[in-house]
C-alpha cells in the first residue's frame, strides 16, 4: 500500500481512481479499511485516499504519547501538502470528523470542500455545553482500562455501545470487528488526550462549503453536535442518511455515497 512520511512517520493509505483529490479520515478504533464501502464509488470520480492515522493499522502501537487530535491534525495537513495535488475534498468520520474540523480551522487553504460525518467531541458553553449523553471520557476511560487488562472484547463492547447503542458490538460484521480489534490499543492514547471542545467562534470561522452528515438511528450526542455546527458554520448544509447509526458510511454506504457525491458535484 502507498505511504507518505510525515515527521518521520510513514502514513499508509488506500487509494482508488484518479481526478481531483479526496481524502478520508477514519474515527476511533478504525483505519483505512473503515472506508471500504466508499473506495469504488468515490474512486470513479476522484483520486480517493483513505488514510490510516498515526499508530493505527497497519502501523504499530507504541506508548501513545503522540496519539492526539493535535498530532493527527498536523499529520493530515502535512499529508495533504505532501500529496502535491492541491486542495482536497476532506471527509472525516467521528474522531476523524473532529480532526477534519481542526484541519479546516487551521489550514483552510488545503481544503476545497469539507464533509463532517457525525464528528465526535464535545461542545463548549458557547454552543450549549457537553452532549446529553455526558462526556465521552467516562466510557472511553472505562474501555481503555479493560483493554489494558487484556479484556479486548469487553472494552470494545463499551465503546460500541457508547456510540451505537445497546447491542451494537454484537451486531457488527466480523470485518468491522477485525478492524476494531486491530486498533484496540490506540484507545489507550485516545482516552486521555483531553481534546478541546468545539466553540462558536471556531465554527463560525470555518467558511468552507461543508456537508454535515448524520444517521437517523444515531445516538443523541452526535445529533446535538450536528445541530450546533449547522446553526453556526456559515456555509454548511446537512443531510440525514436513513437506516444508519453512527457508522453511517458502513451502515448504509449506498445512500451515504450518493449524498456525498451529489454535494461534491455542486459548485
């Protein structure tokens, strides 16, 4: 698979097609394989690239000290520069949506259009405070502690149910479970990264054409973040994908792909 070295670290990515560049950033416990259902559809019109974040499969877990939103934001920005293909269509899911938001905030010149798929994180008081489900830190810390003890399935179940509701882990395909297992130890870094909440000023400052995407079966904390960003991002539109929970692109790839491609085609 192709790689591009950023600050001494080889970032791996899957790619398909040719044309304008489109970069996809996965969420918690994911990697480039999280976008398997998008590669053919997006690759038919774009140079589609699904990146594995630092320390995610096929990379190796170390001590996790650099597994942070800030490090991954800088990595994605440097990757885009290194590709040398000009501004990209940037698509981010969950934690990857938070990273994509930060890239848009700090490096808007690197992005043509932005797609935020149920971006993860919290809202500060200017946007109404934390999501109603409570801070993610409790669930993620609990899961990380279980994984550190070697209780991988138990830890992954906690995260799956926090983001997808009761029974979410049992409902996942073996392919999706394999991706999560391969990246389980990255949660040890993420649980304590203390990511910064979204603020009104930050959201208002992102003027890129943005598509906000949610699933109609998702947990309420993701809808509240989308509501806040829809109200405050000046050039954002929103779409809700049917028959999909938090992992929208995996739950209903057909409708998700169609919505994203239709948005990207409009100028």
